[in-house]
C-alpha cells in the first residue's frame, strides 16, 4: 500500500504513483483501489466515452484502458482492461478522477494551471492547447513555485480570498514547449504514457506545498499584442463557468442543486479575485515576454 498527498488530501493507493508526493502511513481522505465497476450502467457519449453519473458517484469507461468510479469524494475504484500499461491508468486517475473527487468534496475545480507569485496564486484558464502549462512552466523556470498543472482546486470563502490547493510536482508539456519554457531536452523527459506526445516534467524543486490565496485569474486568449485587460462581472462569470473542469463532457454534474452551488462559488470568487483577459499572439518565441508581463502586471495589481 502507498500513501500520498495531493490537493490537501491524504491518499491511500494500491498503485504506485511516482508523480505524487509520498507521505507516511496515515488515515486516508481518499482510497484508490482495484475493484469491480458495473459497466452495464454506462451509456455512450458523443465523444465515444462511456459514462454513468449520479449525485454521489461518477463512472467512466475508456476503450483499451478500463473503467473507473469516483464515489462520495473519498473513493476511486479501478477496473482496468487486460494488458493495459499502468502508466496509462495514471492519466485519468490523476486527471478527471481526482477532479471528480474534489468536486464531490465541494471544491470549485477549474481546467487550468497556477504558479505562486509574491505569496499568492496566479491562475491561468483556457481551452486545451492554449498554453496554460507552457506559461506556468516558463514562470517556474523564472524562479517561481508551481502550484498545479491541469486541475485547479479552489476552496471558495464568503469572507475572504479563496484558497488554491497544490496538486503534485509535475508539468505536462509538448516537446517544443519544454524547449522554449525550460530549455529542456525533450528526449530526456519521459512521455506521459506510450503513444502520447506530451512529456512529464517531474522532480520539480520549487513546488508550493501549502494552500495559497488566489491573487488573480488570467483567461488566455489570442490577440495581436501582449496585454492584460480586466473582465467585467458578466464576462468574468462566463469565463469561470466555461472553464470549470466539467463544463464540457460532464455538464450533468452542474445541473440542479450542484449547479446552484457552483454558480454561488463562482460569484464568491469574482467578489474577491480580479479576473483578466490575457491577450497574446500564440508564438512560443514570445512566451518569456508573456511571462514577464504577467509578473509585472500581477505585482502592480497588488499595489
């Protein structure tokens, strides 16, 4: 049995996860174990993934990978397909399954990345392939601490700035992004799994191990010049909802009472945290310039 910590939670797992921070044997908030997932309940989706959703339980099946269940915020069940490589199991577990657990535990979960600047979190949200990880990696390379990559877990608070909880010390980067952001040689970085182009940038020295207040959220978008502009209330709310981890594909999680709670969480964040549109041309050659603008803008907005 293995014991880890991530997102402020204690994890007990039957599988070994080198990506996670190990901890001593202790009582667990979340148990990850092998077991049976009832695939007869799963229904096909437009993306080809099979899924089953209730208020307390969400199950998925990915062809040639396996079936997984996140239950009641404290349990992940793995039912892998025969012959699947273990590295391939890590991707959904450390991604959408842990995101579901966090959602079930009352966190607001965004699709994004975050780094620590001046003792607070700068969060970057955007769609897939818009450079969230690349920007976070560039800022990390400039001496800042990584907080999370891909899954952003925020605990809203009605009275003060919400807190973001660190995930685990790994960045997921395309080979060319690893070169421009960190000067790494991609051939020396392991692939996330067989058949995946992205590399795992592990063993990161500067990792924020404690929760931090959220200082600003930047929505990445395309523009002719590098600039950060504040978003109004309506636009900020739209962007938070659009970049919730489950806004696409698992939107049923946000229907009914969960949807009302999610809306209230987003409003609480907007009341305490400025949200900006970060416009920039999408050229890797400009990533250092963009990172420098974020540093300067973040610092000036705190004054």
